[in-house]
C-alpha cells in the first residue's frame, strides 16, 4: 500500500512538473529502438553496442513517418548505437533538424556476464534464475556484473525527475529513444 501511495505521489509530482508553473505542457514521446540481429536471435544485448538490422531500420523509418506531423524540439537518446540510429532515422523523416542529446541514464539494463547469451527456449545459455526477469522482474537480482530492475528504475527515474525539472523544456515536445527495460521500469 505504501508503495502504491509513493507511486501516486511521484505521478503527481511529475504531472505538476510536466504541466509547469505556467500551465504549459511538456509532451514526451517514448520509443524503443528498432530490431537488431541479437533481438531476432533472442540474445541478451544489455549494454553491448549492437546496431540495428535492416528490419530495425525499416521500423524506425516507419515510426518517423507516423510521427512526421509531430514537431519535436529536441530528442534524448541512449548512447547505444541501436537507440541513436533509431532516433536519427525517426527524425530524418521530419523536415527539420532536431538536436539529439545522449544520456547514459537511458541505457538498457546491464546483463553483465550474460550479455550475448541466448535466451531462446530451445537453447537457453543462462541459469534458470534468469526466468525471474520475465516472471517476477521486481525480484530479478541481475546477472553477475549486471544490474537489477531496481537499479535501472533508479537511473531512469533520476533522468525523468531531472527532465521535468528543467524549466526551459516545460513547453517542449521531446522524443525519448531508449530500450525495453528502461521503458518498463
């Protein structure tokens, strides 16, 4: 119950900051990067710097076409290639140049020693404890040398609190390009 109250208080804080002191609205567009070969092969990417594949580039361009009527003032992206390339491809579909600011707090979860390992059902290369990642993410302790969901949540929360605290962005349309776990936390 306390956790739910804490979340509601955080949401009210964020709503207040997004609306701003002058009633102006910050609009955030949250996008996950396009597909990579490792996504297709069901390999844990984590913070390995894997580029988009052709289908991932296609998805990013299609997303850009879908968003081309939305005017972005700026973009924040993870500094990993797959997110940065997705941001560039989305923004290339628009008519104006938009600054892209890379922020490490938007990175994917670090899978440590498990990065590059298969999680395909028929060739699982990680211990069974990894299944908590899907079944009970709140209690996923992380891989050796990696991060837990709680640690990712802490850094993404830090980014969002910082962002909504920036008065110069109160009335901006902002594209955020990041990763699956960073979006889920």
